[in-house]
């Protein structure tokens, strides 16, 4: 069994501590830079409800911003709003409840 000299263990410990501190600092910076980066999904103001790929570089997105829904066309050069409407309260059709007898 090979053993490391004591100065190698000290260098290893210092290196690992430095890397962990660097990682913690990067996560702290990201959380401060992107407000809402670490928020739970139900507390975010902007949510992507659905994404539908239309090709390699084009997709449709259904986005909710506060109480408004947006249908967006997204490609590699621009984003266009196709339609916008107020978000309604969940109806029986949206929640999957069937009232038929």
C-alpha cells in the first residue's frame, strides 16, 4: 500500500477546500445575479407551460407571466408574440374533471 507524505495530504486538503469555496462563491453569485434562480416553481412570475418543437431551430412556447398567457414563436434569431390573453381560472376541462352523466 502506498502512502502519501504529510505535505501531500496538506496540499490536497487545501486544494479541495479552495475548490469548494470557489463553488460556493459561484453559486452565491448566480443566486444574487439571477433573482428567482433558486425560487420554487410556484413562486416564479414567469413559467414555461409548454414547448412544442417545430423543427431544428424553431419552436412554439406557451408562457405564463403573472396572470397572462403568451404564445411565442422562437427561433435562433428572434422571438415573436403570436397571441396573448388573460389566464383564466382552471376550468373543469383543464383539470380533467368530467361532469357528464
